C-alpha cells in the first residue's frame, strides 16, 4: 500500500527525490516529507506524520502556554489596575494641593494616605518637595508682607515728621515775630 501511495506521488523507487505532500494509506491520511541525510549517504528517509494526530499534537503543545498566559493575565490585570488606581489617587491629591498653592493658599501641607509606612518612592519625594515649597512660599509671603508694612510705616512716619516740622516751623516763626 505504501509503494502504491509512493507511486501516486510520482516516486518509482524509495531512493529517488520524493516531493512533500499528503498521502492516504488505507484509511489514515499522512503528511509526507522526504529527508536525505548528509555525509554522502544515498538513502532517503520518508517522514510520515498522521494529519489527524498532528492537530492533536499541536493542541497538546500549545494549551499549556495558553493556560499560563491566561492565568498570568488573570493575576496581573487586577494587580495592575489596583496599582495604577492607587498611584492615580496619590498623584491627584498632589495635583489638587499644587492647585491650591497656585491660588495663593500657602503654608498648608498634606500627608501621605498611608503614613504608617515611610515610603521613599518618587511620589512621596514629590509630595515632600511640594510641601516644603508651600511652607517656603508662606514664609516668603509673610516676610514680604512684613517688609511692605515696614515700608508703609516708614512713609507714614516721614509724612508725619514733615507735617510736624511744618507746624513747628510756623510756630517758631510766630515766636520769632512776637
């Protein structure tokens, strides 16, 4: 039966060049591949692979990889969503705090949501920097306001002294005339 199937493929002898293809022996379909070993050996090796078993073997080889991928996705997607949600909330709090600072509300600080752990990640360092900026701006505003008050008080004192000197000069002239 194999010899007849090989003749149907166009091969008269097993050691001639056999094209790859499909053959049917009795009721089983096979994929045929001809391999000629190297090293000057004249033999040709025919590899017959049952086509029905090939699909099953392919499925048997792929399903463990697909199962691992599905389990990995089932675990990593919720973990990733939770982590990005937590980071988004932390960044949102800092963003709102910076907005209050931009509106002129200096001197306030915000704390980490979970202050029991001393986190040293980038967001915690950013929060510490924003808090120190807020405190520094509050100090600068208070020193600027104090400086402005002193300048206005100096101008007021100078104007008062000028007016007082004018009044004294008039009184002195009156005494000198008297």
